[in-house]
C-alpha cells in the first residue's frame, strides 16, 4: 500500500464518511479552499491507481468508493510512524505522548487494564 499525500488523505476521509460519492459530492465536502473540479478528479483517479478506491460507471460519470478500510489504513499509518519515528517501540510512542502531556495518567491506567484483559 502506497503512502498518501495530505490531500489524498483528506479525500479518503471524505470517502470513508460518505461511502460512495461522485467528484462533485466530494468537492462539496471539502472545507476551506476548494480545488478545481479537474484537480480533484485527478486526485481521485490517483487514489484509484494507488488501489485505495474504485468506481462504478454511470454513463460518462463515475461514483467512487473506498476499497481500503479506514481501519486498515490506520494500522498501516501507525505501523509506519512507529517504525520511522520510534524504532518500532510502542513504549517509545506512549512515552512521547506522556512527555508531551497528550495522554493522561487515567488514560494510561485504562490502557494497562486493556492489556491485562488480553492475558
């Protein structure tokens, strides 16, 4: 699975939420500055070439839908970040968030309980 650009990831989030959409519908969902229709169409076709979406044809227009689930992408994204930035160490990842005060003690205790239940 190839890595997505920020714009491609934004489009995938919209498709995961809508489940199926024409380029025009995707364009309506984009917040802030909207790309030109043809630019968005190219991005969606790139997503198809990368194997993230497919389409069904309705005459000359296509309705796109995700073929990679949000969960599968999330796993790949987390595993990639873990390898690239934390030497494949979950401890390093959690320690980073603790040091940055992005995770509370109660959250950490809840995570420990989840881990203990797996045994």
